[in-house]
């Protein structure tokens, strides 16, 4: 899924990977220059040394330029694909049914969205800049070590392999701890959002202290989960520290042995120590990088998992095109049960509304009046029976089209955080009369009608 978005720009992505490989190679041959310097100095060849210096700086600067270019091309791919992922998920959430929206926790959804989006950036950076760079620098190092002693290559390679295996196990443990922590964190943000939205009710019932205690209770599990998560990092630190130190010991042991037996020049020894010094700190980076990937992996799974929510109220494959609507509405033996909720919220409900007729539904609370209206709007589909407009089953109409036929005044006025004019203009159903937006004249006219 992640690469589904990234690979929409295949060429740019391939260029980016090539740039990272070139930049990293250039930036990682420094130890070789050090070796050349050390071996050349005793020869007292001043012009040769200066020439070497020029080459060294030229390689460094090219590495820097390629690195900047790689970031530039990478960001082009990243920014656009992150935007497209966000838009796709936003559009999908919008198209989800009423049932999803009534059942969702807005706080958790917002954090899933935010975490997912930042995970997208982190994952891209970690995989393509950090991990790819480490892999390339390992190859560069192996290439130079091969000329010296195959055992050095072997020990360096083993250190990487063992680090990867150990990391794999501890990281799956770490992901589990992270998921547990995320759940606790969501519960907390759920309470915060709930509290901020319902501030009026909280104040009306003087429940501030109660709300505070509700939050405090949730923090008990939160702290426990956070300790579990934090300690899983200590485990990573310890295991990887042990592996890298063992690798370091073996490589230096072999190199010192070779140096004493004059199989390595002083320059070669400098080459080994500088490469190893640089690379083993990179191995730590690899672990931290995998750790970050593990951390964000759970987030990105939840983010893209949003696309797995099923749309149950679907548009018909071949929608009926409506001409002018006269407004005859029939409920024919309609029954409806809420999923995981009230069974038979409506049962065998029949109603015929004639053209131009004004009617009111009156009944005691919970008798199903709002449910009937929601079924008419296709917020849900009937469990049994059907609803027709001018004799056409509403399941054969596009949801947008159907809803644009109706004007609704909800019980609770809800305003967007925008101007009054924006809020009034919002009432123009999408695409009505072929227009996207209401004109200022129309907005003023309806405002006058409503005495606003
Ligand atoms: N989202 C929901 N999930 C589960 N059950 C629901 C849901 N919405 C309503 N119900 C249940 O369905 C039944 C019908 O509710 P509905 O809101 O249609 O009644 P109403 O006639 O509009 O009531 P009121 O006069 O209080 O507005 C009630 O028992 C209600 O508890
Ligand atoms: Mg109601």
C-alpha cells in the first residue's frame, strides 16, 4: 500500500535511489583516503600528498552535492505521495456510512490520521535514506576489506547478520508493546476530545472533578503500558551493544595480528579502524532506524487499515436518472434494526405521502421517527421492505442525488468554523442546478427570508 503511492512516480523514485547510492558511495570512501595519506607521508612526497588532498576534497564535495540532489528528488516523490495518501483516506472516510461515523471515536480517528501521516514521512526517510545508506556503506567497506583479509569481511558481515536477526525478534516484541501503548493513548485522547466537545454538559452537572478522576483512572494503565514500551528499548540497547562489541573485538583482533606480522601496512590498519568505527556507529543507527520503522509500522497499518472499512450503503451500479420529482414518498412495510443496537427500531412501517402533502410524524421518544428519516436519506438501508420516491426504489438512486432532493433542518444547529455566509451557502446541495457554490445574492435572499 505504502509503495502503491510511492511508485506512482517510478522514474523519479528510481532516480532518487540511484542518487542515494552514488552519494553514499562517495561519502563513504573517506577511510581509503586516510589510508593513502598515512602510507604516503613516510615517502615525503609533498606534491603527491597535495594531489591526494585535492582529490579527497573533490570526492567529498561531489558526495555532498549528490546527497542534496537525492533529498531533493526524494522529497518530490515523498511530498506528493503523502498528499495523495491523505486525500485518498480522507475521501474514503467521507464515503463511509453513517453507521461508521456514529460508531467511531473522533479522537482516535484524528490521532490515527495524524500518526499515519507522520509515519508515512518517517517510513520513507528511514527506509530510503538511513537503511539504504547503511547497506551501501556496508558494500563499500566490504569491497575495501576484501583486499586485506577475508576474515575481516566475514566478521563484519556476521555482525550485521546477527544484529539483524536479534533486532527482528526484539522489534516484534517492541511493536506489541507499542500497540498496547497506542490503545491506552487513544483512550486518553478519547476522554480529552469528549470532554472538550461536551464542556457545556460537564459544567451544567458540575462534573469537573468527576472528569478529572476519569482521566486519572485511565493514566494507571497508560503508565504501565509506557513502562513496558520503554523497557523494550532497553532490551534492544543491551542486545545490540553486546553483538557489536563482539564483532568489533574480532575484527580488531585479526587486524592487529596481521599488522604485527606485517601483512597490513599502517595505512591499512587506519583504513580498518576508520571503516569499522564509522560502520559500527551506523549499525547502531540501523537498529534505531528499524526501531523507528517498528514504531511507525503499527501506525501506518492503522492508517491504511481505514481503507478496509466496508461501505454497506452502496450506490447502485446503474443508477436511475430522475427527471423532475413530484415528491410522492412511500414506505412499504419497512423494517430496520441497528447493527449491534436496537432490533426492530422500525417494524413493518407503511406510509404514503402524496405530492405536495405536508405531514408530521408524531410518536413517543424512541418510536423510530428519526430512523424513518435516516432511512429515507439512505444513511442506512432498510432491513426489510422498501422506500420509493415517485415509485422509484431509493436504492436505485445515487446517494448524492437522493440527498440533494431533500432539505433538512436538524434539531441541533451545527456551524462550521467559518463565516455565516459560508454556513448558509453550505446548504446548497452539491451540483444542484449544475452549480458548485451558492451566489452571494442567493445567500442574502435566504438570509432575509429567515430574518437573519
Ligand atoms: N445509532 C443507533 N444505534 C443503535 N440504536 C439506535 C441508534 N439510533 C437510534 N437507535 C434506537 O432506535 C430506536 C428508534 O430511535 P429513533 O431515534 O428513531 O427514535 P425517535 O422516534 O426519533 O425518538 P425521539 O423522539 O427521542 O427523537 C430507539 O430505541 C433508539 O434507541
Ligand atoms: Mg428523533
